[in-house]
């Protein structure tokens, strides 16, 4: 069965699914799994939300975080999942397989980031979605993946992008090598201007302030951005606006600090859904309930 037929068949009925996926236009040696959820009220005219999981390669959990929002707003959730088997380290997932084992730059079509727009195109081709663009959300390692995708790829496939609580950031400058910056991988001024102009939202929990731990990047390039994730989010947005001002370019980034929330993928998913589909932050009572729920998955 072709991948288009498989997608169409698997996503016809409401509910969860796990769909094996090989990107025929990318790195065919590294398959993905698409963990999906189709709400009862979903129709092809309603939003498609792409969800990028954290370091645990737990796309199924991140999909499930979005099920309440999917049911409320009639969404299709697709969580492209990069397994430990084929994407074992941050170089393969967070950093998108941009470089090969000896540090050379791989073909852009083989970068992991490029697969996501091709997934959106296939879902359009099958008729599963009639929308030209998808909403993209990533948390923690998925936030690293998401903002690097936005930094290196065309934006045509994305209606809106929210990233939450990344451990560190690729700065919008060509003067530092990737992944600290965007230098040395074939990008130029046009890509930098495109990135700064995109209305990117960064969510940062004001309790995401641990200064050590196995999931917090601690290499010098990361610690130079701040002692914890909250500080690094402030640094990234300030750097972007300063770089835009220096180049006389627009910068449409915004930082949304989330009160009472730490490094919690579930809570941040609910905040992102509220921002997109209610047009507002959750109220104080809702935030308190999210904070009381404890830490969701990384």
C-alpha cells in the first residue's frame, strides 16, 4: 500500500493511530512513526496540529496531551516521532541531522526538519486536510527541533509556530556555527530575514528554572545563554530583536511567560491550544489547575 493510501485509510475514522512513515524524499534509512488523533468533529477544513515531542521520543504521550484540545476544537493531531533507534542523540533529533558523522553538511533534503513540511503536503494530497498550512508546536527537545526547523526551512507549510521551554537556542546570526548560530550550513541573509519576520511565539514557564540536570544542555554555548531555560528564552528573544534592529529588519517574535508552570509538556500544550484557538492565555484558575498537575513528560 502506498503511503498516501495508508494515511488516507488510517485517518478516515476518529481516534488514535500509529502510522509507520518513511520520507521518500528525505533520508529513507531513518523511518518515523506518526502518532495521530482525529477528533469526532474533525473535517478536512478544520486545523491540523503538528506536535514535536521531547527527548524521550514520546510522540504518543505528546499526542495524548493534545486530545482534550482536539475534542474541544475539532482538530487532527499528528505527532511525528523520531525514535531512539534511528535518532539516538540530539545531533539526529534536536539538531536535525544537518551534519554528517565527520561534520560535513548533509543535503538539505535529508535534514530531519524538511520531513515535516512533506508530511503536511502528503496529508493534503490524501484529502485528510484541505488546509494549506498546519499549526506547529514543540516542547523541550521538540522546541529545539521546532525553532531550528523555522530557522532553516521555508515557512509555507506553517500557519503558526509555538515552541515551549527549549533547553537552548540556535541564535539568529550567521556569525556563529550551527547549532549555536546559523553559520556554515548554506544559509544566508534572506533566510535570516525570513526567520526574524515570522510571528514566532516562545512559551517559557516561570518555574522552569533548574540550573542542572540530565535534560538541561550544559555545553558552553548553552550556558552562555543563561543559567536555566527561562533565562535562555529571554536571551533568545532579546537577541533576535537586537539583531533585527542592527540589520534594520522587522522582528515579529514574542515571549509569553507562563505563570506557575515549570518544565511541563502537558501544561504547555494546553496553554498553546488556548492561545491558538481561544486567542488568549488560560485564566488564573486554569493555570493554577495546570500547575497543581505537576510535571508532564519531557
